[in-house]
C-alpha cells in the first residue's frame, strides 16, 4: 500500500512551498535604464507600437495563407484603446508599415525571386489605418514535413510547409 509523503505537511505549508518553488527569481527593477530610439521609418512622424507574428501553411504551401496568419498573429494580442486620441485625426489616419519575411523562389537563373502573394487578402487583415506599400523581404522558412496529403492541397513532391513572419509598425 502506498503512503503519501506529503501527509505530514499541512496544506497551507504545501501551498506556500509550491508558490515559492514556481516563483522566478526576482530581478531588481531597471532604474536608470537608458534606451536609445532610432528615428521613425520614412513617412512616419511617430511610431506608437511595433507588433510581430508568425504564420504557416503546412498543406498546400500557400504563402498568402501563411502571410495572412502572420498578420493576424501580429495584431491579435494587443489593444490600444487610446489610438483614437494618439493619432492626429483618429485611428483611421494611423499609418501601418507591413514587412513580410517569406521564403523566396528560385528563378531559372538561380536568383531568389519574391513569391506570388495575394496582397488584397493580406490587406484585408487590417481594419483601420492606411497601409503603406508592403515590403517583401527574403526570410521566413520552408521546412520538410515528410508527408503530403493530396486532399489538403499537397502534390506528391510537396512534403514541406511554409512560414511567414510579419512585422507591423503602427504610427502617424
């Protein structure tokens, strides 16, 4: 018969031990922290926030889907209730800079070329503001998945999935 090794410990002591064990070491506050801020990107007077996200499409290898998911990931976990007051003229006048890092294709001469991405679908992710021309950067990733599922859009040679990374800068 098994005996509990914690039966001699009062429940309040056990709870205290668990809280102490799971608490990260406290770091002293960063008083006097110096921060340098670079100038705002072209077209911006002020930057309010920068968000980033990752998106993937495992079956079908659709970079548009991966980019849409990356954009939604970037903008889904924040709330800026004062944006209407921070941007002169309101949130509708906010500038949005979108940078997408995606795996490039190889052209016939072996040079990397940007892939086809449906920008209308990507732009539809943003409910307010003025989206500046989207910057497509070589990056993201293609990883082997070692399987293809034709019913999900894969062809026999498509045993990989694609990743896109989005960086959204919001300002005015």
